[in-house]
């Protein structure tokens, strides 16, 4: 298990610092602020405007569970059914995730027990957490992940290219695109030029959007 410690970010929400990568799990300018802006506002809200009855989400990097918790909170106030699949090769220890303070700051209907449930749910099994939120997690890297279904929305939340370059290689992005349904959306905090060119080469329409606090830009791609 890597050396990981809890830090506080600018909006009061916590993130983690991983010593071996010299990297944080979220923006130090606000963990909840970044996740809400990038993945919920520009990902889930954007896709939900299509009006489909259900949305299948793939998250690359479960990490602290913040994106999943925010999505669960979203699902509790919307009618669309969410099927949420997430990948995490290095799960957090209980003494870390039980200290995270997200439930205190998310102005919604989730609590600490919800985050604990997400972390402690059995791997490789579907869990019906609410009437319209189904949760599945697998302890594997994206490179090893196999799925028989396509996804409507991808939260691409790997560590930055400067810290985990292999997650941003063309071959890995190609695999991600192959997992996406026609019209599917990918969102990420990264706006690196090569990354955008690779997405475009893979057939995605790429939008460069204003970034969350501390980041000039973010990216949304739509598979055509």
C-alpha cells in the first residue's frame, strides 16, 4: 500500500496525498468543487439533457469515492436510472476513507454511511443502492478491464499525465473509446494538447471548456 495521507483543500473538503507519486487525488483548490464541476456539471448533467431513461457510467479511478458519492447524491434527486461501474487497482484502507469529510459539505442526501458502503461493497458484484442507482466496482487497471456492455458516460479521473503517463497513452485511450457507446460522453480535468488530438483521432468531438478553480481548461469528448 502506498504512503497516503489526508489533506484539506481550499473548499474545506479533503483529498489525499500519495507520496510515491508526489500527487494529490483531487485539486488542492477544492476536491468537491472540482469533482462537481468536471464530472457532475459537465458530464452527468450534460448527458442527462438527452432525456434517456438510464445512463451507464464508467469511472476510471474510484480513489476516494467522491465522484461516486456525488453521483449517488444526484441519483437520489433525479428519475434517470444510473448504472455506475468503477475501476480501482489500489483500494484505500478503512482508516483513511472513514475519515473523509465529504458528507459534511455535500448539500444533498448522502452521508458517511453511503461513502463507507461504496468503499466496502463487494468487488465484482452489482449492488442496488437505491431504486435508480446500481453500483459495481472492479479491482483492476483499465488496461485489464473487460466489459460486454458499452458506456454512456466516462469519468476519466486517472492521475495526471506527468504522474501516470501510461493512463494517457493512445492505446489506453483507444480502449476507452471502444468501451463507449455511440453518442457517449467523456469528461476529464486534463486538457493536454496531445490528449485532445488523440481523442479527435479516435473519432470523438472534443470540446475545451473552462476549467474548475486552479485549472485553465478541462475537456469533454463526445463519441460520434
